C-alpha cells in the first residue's frame, strides 16, 4: 500500500489538537487533587495554559493564511512551555508527585515537538508557495 496523505479537513483531525485535548484532561485531573485546592491561582493558570494550547491550534487552523496559522501554533507551543514551567512549581510545592509530573511533562514535550514540526512544515510550504507565484 502506497503512502497516502491524510487530508485534514477540520481542526479536530489534527494530531496536535488531539494531543492537547488529552493533556487538558490530565491537567484537570491533576489539579482536582486536594493539594491543589489551596492554590486557586496556580490551578487556574495551569488550566488556562492547557486550554490555550488546544484553542490556539484550532483557531490557527481556521485562519485563512499560513502565516497566521504559524503564529497561532507558535502561541500554542509557548503555552506548552508555560505549562511545563508551572509543573515544576506544582512539583516543588508537593501538589504533584514525581510520577504525575513525569507523565504530564512527557506529553507536553511530545506536543511541543509535534507543533515544532508542523510549524517548520508550514514555513517550508509558505516558501514553496511564494516561489510558485
């Protein structure tokens, strides 16, 4: 069977969006633990950063221009970095154990790599598209 390109028609088809969705669930479950309940600010900020990743992937996909799409994917990647940083705070304050920290951190790094590859692809595609015109 030959390599077939999967046509992405909706943002829900994007592997990056699906991964961000999984991470949101992980963050909500982790921040729902009793240790987090005393730190409303960190809980809220971590949840917002997680939601931002998924939302920016979706919003960027719906934009008409590759440049805007790249911009939104870059924001999503920055939100993943923000969330990784916040994980350290949660670990240092013993809101998260090392096992939960490692599991979420691993998924965030994976998502960041996915986003980086997608951004690189779109930038290369944009160069090719400009060269054709």
